[in-house]
């Protein structure tokens, strides 16, 4: 049942992303800057509380799936780490990977995380923005020791991306959807 649900969720995400058109890196940054201002105008306590709730959910699930798009072709991959640093929720990957190239070309994404019960899941959408701040990369690695064998904060490959203009939808087979933003 869980495998069927994951396949169905991935199919839904791929269908949605197949309709997106990629934008330029500069447009992503401009859009993210505008969205960050909107998020910053939200009550700061609410924004941080919502962000922490989403990260706790991702950590409880362990593995989550992120959908990106390359032209008109959607791609879904498994991720496993997220961190809140300087009041931003980050994920990380390597710049040599196709997933990073797709994120740089079109920062829009969707994450689906399924709890072990198989009956509750999170859908998180927004925009990813690359952050080259060395101290953020170092902090991410310090919190995820296992990544130090593959990445170095100053290796030119490690990419940390923060989520802006986020909408999280908490879904369940047994209760109505709940939506929060940050």
C-alpha cells in the first residue's frame, strides 16, 4: 500500500511540474527576493513556528521526495536532510548533480514526505534559493556529520538552498487538509 501511495504521489507531482516552464537563474533570485519580503512581513513568531513544524515532520519521515523539472520533463528524487539555520529552512545537494542544475534553472519545487504509518503525508511547495554563505554550509555539515565524507563547505560543489514562499499542506486519509505558510 505504501509503495502504491508513493508512486501515486510522485505521479501527481510529476504531472503538476510538467506544466511549469523553466525560468532563468536571475528570475529565480528576483522572484525569491520578492517572496522573502512577503514571508518577512508575516508575524516572525508564526513564520518560525510553521517552519519548525515542517522541519520536524520532514525529520520524522526521514526520507522525503523532491520534484524538480528539466524543460517539460519532471524528475523526483529522494532527499534526507533539512536544517533550520538563521531562520531559514535549508536542504543540500551537490552542484555537479542534475538536481542542482534543475533547481538553479527553475527554483520552484514540491516535496512529498510520507509518515511511516502510510496514512499521513506532507506536501511542501515554494522556491529554492542557493546560499553561498560559508558559515551556513559549515553549520549544515556540523549538524550532519555523515555528509562530511562527501562534502566540504568550501569544495565548490556543496550547495545549500533555502526555501522561500513556502506552502505546506498536511494531508491524511482520516482528516481534512491543513495548510500553513512560511
